[in-house]
C-alpha cells in the first residue's frame, strides 16, 4: 500500500501523468497523488477536486508546446477546470522556443543575475520538493 505518490511528466508525459493519477485515484481512493506536468500542452480538464493536486510548470519564456491547447473547452459545462497550481519558473533565459522545450531537465549550469550558478534540473526538482516536502 502506498499512501503518497508523486507523478512527474514532461511534454505529452504530463498528460499521461495526469490521467494515470486520476485513474489511480478513482481505483484506490484516498491515497494522496500529486501530479507535476512540466512543459506540457494544455488539455481539457473537468472541474474536479483531484485538480488541486495537479501542478503545471513552465519556464518564464513559455515554449511552443505549452501554448498548444486549452484547459477549458469553449461552451462546455463539463470541461471547465484548471490545474490547482500554474507555476512559471526562472530557468536558463538563453533557452527559448523549441530549444527550451528540451531544456527543463538540463544539468548544464548557468549564472543568474547574482552570479550564482544554477541548473534547470536542480531548480525543477527543488521546486517539486518545496511543494511536496513530505514526499
């Protein structure tokens, strides 16, 4: 028995992580499932309590994949939900557009305005840990 589960998906894997978590929630009930979609296209969401455990992460310069789709289906009363959290992170500013889409998990370092070396992968994992400290 697992009491807590964290699912992380990048790009289309974010859609799969969301749907897998929802399926598990429906079959196993009260276990706490957290889903993190990183650089994922948007997809129609029902307005359900499960979405509170869904976090959508993009960079400060949104890549093209994150501009595809919508959370809400126009005119639908069923598909009018949204993620519990939508976060834009300050990843390496040199990576934009299609180049950035593949860069969320880069380990190469870059210096921020304070001359502190950072990596996209460390920043991303630190943010997920911050949001799930007991996970």
